[in-house]
C-alpha cells in the first residue's frame, strides 16, 4: 500500500435546516445528514472515484476533505496532520496544496479576466513567483496548444472544453498535491470527455497529483480511477479496486448502478432497475438506508444497519453481500 495523503475518519456533515411546524411545536432541530459517517483513504498519486446518485453527498464529501466545509464530527487528515481543527492561519497555508475543479467551466472562470489573468491569479494571491512561461506551461499541459494563442482570450471566446482546460490549468498552477474534481466532464460534449479525463491523468502521472474524482458516471470512474467508493445517502456502501467493484459488485445498490451501464454491465447480468427515488437526507430510513429500494431486503434490513465489512478484498455494507447475485 502507498503512503496515505488524505484520510477521513467517521466523517459527518449534518446541515441544520429550517424547522417544519411540527419541529417548532416539538422544539426539535431538523438536519440534513449529507455525510453520515464515512471512512476514506486516498494515497499519494492515487485517483479515487466517488460515485452515487444525485443527493448522495459526494460534493459535500469533496468539500469536507479540502476543508471548504467544516465537519459536524469526525476527523480529516492531510499528509500526516489532522486538519479538521486547523486554525485559519494553518488552513491558509494548506489551501494551495488542495484544489477543486468544478463541473461548470462557465461558472468557475471570472468572465472579466483573460486566460492569462485567470491562470496567474492563484500565484499572485499566494505571493508566488509568476511568469508567462509558467502559465503557458500549464496551459500546454492542459491541452491548450499553442498556449500563446489563448493567453489574451476571455472566457466567452472559448468553447466549453477549452474553458474546462483553463479551469484545470488554474487549479494546477500551484502544483497542488490533492485535487477534488467534481463532475469535471459531465457538462461537456461526450466526444470531449475522454480528452479532458486524459488531461487529468497527465497531471496525475506527471506531477503526481492525487484526485478525488466525483462522478455519477461509472464509465468515467472506470477510465480513470484505481479505486472506487460508492455512496448512498451519506454513507459509503461499497469500496475497493475499481476493477473488482465494477466487474463483480457486491452491494445491491452498486449492482443496480452497474447493470444499467451498457459497456460494463453488458449481457452479463439482468438490468436491475431501482424502485423509487433516493430518499431525502432529512429522513434517512432505519436499518440499512437502502432497504426501501432493495429487491433483496429481508426483515433484519429495516432494523439493523449493516457495517462496512471486508469481503473478497472489497469493503461492503450489506447483511447479505456475497449471497446475492
Ligand atoms: N449547504 C447546504 N445546506 C443544506 N443542505 C445541503 C447543503 N449542501 C448540500 N445539502 C444537502 O445535502 C445532501 C447531499 O448533497 P450533495 O450536494 O453533497 O450531493 P451530491 O451527491 O453531490 O449530489 P449531485 O450529484 O446532485 O451533485 C443533499 O440532500 C443536499 O440537498
Ligand atoms: S442490507 Fe438488506 S436492504 Fe441493505 S442492501 Fe443488503 S439486502 Fe438490501
Ligand atoms: Mg454534487
């Protein structure tokens, strides 16, 4: 096993939300349990994918790991130091080492800045040496070639793919060790996705950047990530080597996700269509939180929450994992 760079231990983020009239009468607070006790490790130079349906808590997890969000409880470790209780000064020193790439390349770039200004800005803010050469080097690594052609352009003069490349160059210019890429290709044309994922891979291989790759697309995860964690309603339900998890998923939720991806699930298994929507993180079902949608549920499932346990080299949270196919 490689050296661990980022680690979450029993990490929770519960957002307090407006109380319903019943909450007010009962004088109770109401919470959205966006992240509800997860353990996750990301090694140096590793790409870990975090997958799951909308609302499962992926973005909140990513923001917590780089301390853009303060956890309700649990621990976050970065490069051997606990950072969830870091002082503002300590956090400022850490910021350049952890970056985020967002889904929306339109929203993440300032429309008033040229490409050069956008990519250079983090260097200036962090009082680092900056030069046109350095900016051009990053743009070229992000696939904007020849880079000098792009320096004076504004976001509106770029295509969606080019904007995302600029956003990536901007995130990488400080040579961070850890990057959270939150659905980095989901707003791009399908034809562009592999190329942009290739750019992330380049940064991983050449600069040794570790990534948490957040995606709801298993094909994206399988292209890039060595390991995969599957999240459901604030919990990780299965985690392991991407190859193992996607070729023989153990958790019924992962099985359902895999069965509807043509290239991965092709012919091998029947489509497993889940009933209903993911429940609200405000009202998490008892026992196994997946039980209202699980085709294999038994009586115990609504009562007892399954622990994440090791099985065939993978971690899985299901009472009957290994017995289901
Ligand atoms: N600042 C906030 N205040 C209150 N609730 C929040 C906040 N941020 C997220 N949530 C809630 O937490 C839950 C998890 O949200 P999150 O954005 O982490 O999910 P996600 O897996 O990234 O979803 P998506 O795939 O749609 O991006 C959702 O129910 C969401 O509404
Ligand atoms: S514990 Fe029960 S309800 Fe939960 S996934 Fe396993 S079989 Fe389904
Ligand atoms: Mg999200």
